[in-house]
């Protein structure tokens, strides 16, 4: 099925550093979502974006809906060890209930 | 809010047997639930969309007679893997659209199925 291009695939950072990851699509999306998944668990919704150019924060997390509606990025500031996990972007096209997921970015934070 | 549970969390079954996985929305009603499958180190792949009171819509390549979905109430959807084989071993995750909250999909904790 269709997938988004998410990068980077993995990141190894030191505690306290900022992190940035992004997703691109060949299709226009009406909604961009960012989820975090811990090992052996289901994804947890972090941020939802509904308008081109929208910038939304959730604590140390900030995400933006790209102007072209074909991309989104997620920033994590001042990373801490519990930020470790896999981050997935997901997009939804207009008129569809279905989400298309990126392949994930695995984040490792060294204390 | 927007809590989704799954049962069981882990199941081991023998090849040829059937396994039922339950997905419940605990604090909201969900007219639409989704079933995903996730292989190790891979992303989530949508298997089917489940609408309360009607037949599920399956994604291309997903056998509807093998993966039976029932969405009999606004808080419960079930996935039955029939005549399971080792290649069906995977992490199965459900989600439910929570109109009462953000309207987005909230995921259950997943069910690890191992077929021996």
C-alpha cells in the first residue's frame, strides 16, 4: 500500500539535544498526525495538524503542516531518555477515513 | 480519555486453529474501528476498516474469509484469524475513531500472535 517517506530512519542523540524528523508525500493530505510507539505497545497520538502552515506544540514537541500539504515535520526540544521510541507520521487524504503511515524514525537518547 | 483496550495481549496457538482478538473503546463510542498488522521493525499496515452494524471493508490483498471482522456494538470490534498459519504470526493493533475527543484514531496496546 501507499506509504509516506519518513526520515531519518534512526537517530542517536545525547540527552538535552534537539531532534527533527520529517515526512513527505506525493499526495496532498488534509491531515497530518504524529504518533509515538514504545516497544510492544500501540502508537500514541502526539500531535494532529489540519491546516497548511499550521504549527502546533505539545510540551517539548512541535510539529508543522507544510505549506504544500505534502510534508510535515516534528521537532523535539531538549530530549530526555523517555523520548526513546519510534515516531510515526501519518497522513489522511481529503474524503478518506484511512491513515497512511510513514516507516518510522527510531530515536535513541543517550543519557 | 480515548482509551482503547485489546484482549488478549499475547496469544500462542497451533497451526490450523482460530484465534479471536477483541478491541474495545472504553470511554467513548466508535462507529469506525480499524485493524492493522505490524511485522517486526516495520510500519503499520491497514488490514480493514470496521463499521458498526455493517460489513468490514478490507484492503487489497487481505483475505476477508481468513480475517473475520465483526463490529457488533459501538464499543467492540473483533478480529478472528481463521486456520492460522505461522506466517500469520504478527502484532495486530486496532484503533478507534473517537469523535467525542479529537476525532482521530486512538490505538489499542496491540496483540502479539504467535502461530506454532
